[in-house]
C-alpha cells in the first residue's frame, strides 16, 4: 500500500477533473449496480504511464469532447484494495490492469483500455482515442 501523502496529488488530478473517487467495495457496487447511461471508470496508479499518459489523456478527453460519459469514477490501485478488487469484477473478462480505463453503457462494459495499451503512448494519443470512444457510445 502506498502512503496517502504520496497518492493524494494523483487522486486530486482526477477528482479536480470531475471524477468521483470510490474507496470501498460498497461505493463501487452503489455506483455500478443498476447503472444507466454511460460511465467511465479509471483505475488510477502511481506508475509513470499513469502520470505521463493515462491521467493527462483522460483529463484532456473529458475536457475536450462534445460527448462525455454521464458519470466519471476512479479507484486507486495499490491503495484502496477492496474498491479496486470490486471494480475489477465489473471489468471481467479483462485481467487486472493498472492503470486502465473502462467505459460502461447501461451497466455493460463496452470498451476497455489496458495498461499495455497505455504504455508507449502519449497523453494526446490516449485522449484522442477516448474522445472517439465517447462520441461513439455517449
């Protein structure tokens, strides 16, 4: 588990962009059970690809898309273990991946971006990809 003073600024990057942080398994279930419309879930992480591509890319996409998901959620890998585990139950059959991004429509997973798809890409590439996905599903 990472210390809160280390992850606090990383959490803030997404909450300042409008994401609701889910810190318990119950909060995850409350957010996703019976979910209608679109929802984006970001599994946040302390790794370099989260800092350099995932967080900046998703923030850009949310701020620069005509259509965005109705709900924005985040959990933090390596910190809120129960919430992350429960969130990952909604992203099956994909294996655990952090960082990662999952788009849901009416409670169904419709698009998933794994860590290996984030690594090696820059924030602009991630953002442009998300923008296209938002426009398709939102």
